[in-house]
């Protein structure tokens, strides 16, 4: 990307304020009041910064808020597995997972349901479901885990395979405008339910993988997309209770436990030479760019008012990225280097009280720095 930063300022607003006051005081008069503007000290100037330091770095991508969970390969990316963490409370919040271990409950069947991100079935691959009965409290964090943590080899060693299935689809009613999409329905044995119901087991995480190699990337609905098609653990059970008169009754019912967190682990493609030489950004591949310019080098006179302060980027891909949003944050401390880096984690802390943003349009993106520079000048 190529940079063309420009900052425009009013050098004084003293007479501008006077004019505004006069207009407010005498706005009701019929005749205009003459005012000589020929000798004011109000001036408009444009300052341009052309010297700055910049670089790109790559760290494991942050993917925890996507509404789609991916498996397979596409555009150089590889998605080996999906992790789903189930809530310990059911959707009505009247049954907790550990209660299913009580003798009043008899579990008849359970299954995990995951919806396909498509309207119809277009693949025949089988999918594997696993869980982690001895893995401890937590396997992953939705907003901090990435393809380096946990490693797939590490998870595979701890995982216990519990079910396989292929995509199914309910009969489609042609009169329904939005038919139910295909889904995976994994039947789960009673032994797994007993482990989940054991109060000493706190890990309710499932792993979803493809049995066959996927040459294309496919998607499943994440919890981020809403509760209608969020992955869920369904339980059918009988509950026996005795009322105050001593009458015992048994109800057959079902309930669902939704996902608390889900994540597809994405391994980005290798780094091209152009990525390391240009200023490259990309959420899915973990690219971020650093840019430093010296605001103190701008000669702001006293009583300066910023009319506009912008930084413009020419996007190498042209208008193919139109509509994409770019966000920038100031760093809490200066980078130690401005050479390309590959990091195991993003170690740069940002100041979240300020941020700048812009949207790509016609192959350009312009970031508004006005309020940020105002904050620095105060």
C-alpha cells in the first residue's frame, strides 16, 4: 500500500468566533453589517507529512468472533478442526448438566447438532466428533486461542472419538421461503452423558473434524450467528418426581444446551515476499502494519483549529476490496524495530481510548486523524 498523508489546519479562529457572535446578536436586523475581512490574521494552510517509518508483522490470527466455523482448505488457508464448548446450563436455565447424574433423571438419548452453512447438501464427506474426558477445565479460549495453541497433535492425543455422521437435510417445503439448512446430527452414548453429569468433570468441549480430506473450505454455523442455528447439545430424558401427597409421576421431555464458545482453528498460508515488503493487513492471516510519523514535526501555531486531518492509502488490489473496513489504534509504546517480523503472539499493546477507521472505496482508504491529533495536542 502507498501512503499520501495530508493534514489541513486553520491557523487562527479568533475573528471567526467574533463573526459568529455578531451574527447571533444582530441576526434580526434587516440590513447586513459590513465587516472588513482584508486585514484579519485568519489563515488556512495545509501541512503534509511525507517522512515516516512503517513495517508489517504477522502473528497468529484472531478469529473468535466470526459467524462461520470452517473446515477444509481454501485460498491457501487450512482449517483442521473446530472446537465447541457447551454450556452447563440448559436453554431454560432450569437444569444443570450435573443434575443429570441424579437418580430422578433417566437419560434416553443425546445428540449434538451442528448446522451447515449452505442451503443444500453438496458434499458427501463423513465427520468425526470427539471429546476430552480427562483434559481438565478448559481446552481453548474463544478470543485468545489460535492455530499454535492448542496444537492439533496435542488435542488428538487427548481426544476420544465418540461419533461419526454425514450431512442430513429435512424434507424441504417449497412453500417455505427460508428452509432449514442441512445439519450434522451426532448420536452420543450414555457413557459420555454420565461423564458430563459427573460434577468433577468441568470440560464440556467437543472437537469436530472431517474424516475425509476436504479440498475445499466448507462452513458451519457458529454461535455468533444467533441462537436459531447455533450448535447445541440435545438431551432426551425422563424425570421422576413425587408431589406433596406422595404421588409419583414420570415426565418424558427434552432440553438443549447451547454453545458458550466455538472456534475453527485457521492456519494461514505462507508469507509471500510482497506481504513482507508492503504494508499488509489481513485479519484471517494475522497481518498487521505499524506506522510512525512525528506529529511534533508539524508546525502548529497558537490557536490552531484542525479543519481536516487525513491519511490516505492506495490499496494494491484496487477496487476489489471496496467495502472493507480498516481500523487503527495508537500504540502505548514505540516499536523496537521497523523491520518485518513473525511473532508467536501480538505483543503490541494499544491505547483503546482513541481509534481511527476508514472504508476502502475505489481502491483507496482514508483514515480520519482529526480527533486523534486533537487529543494529542491537548
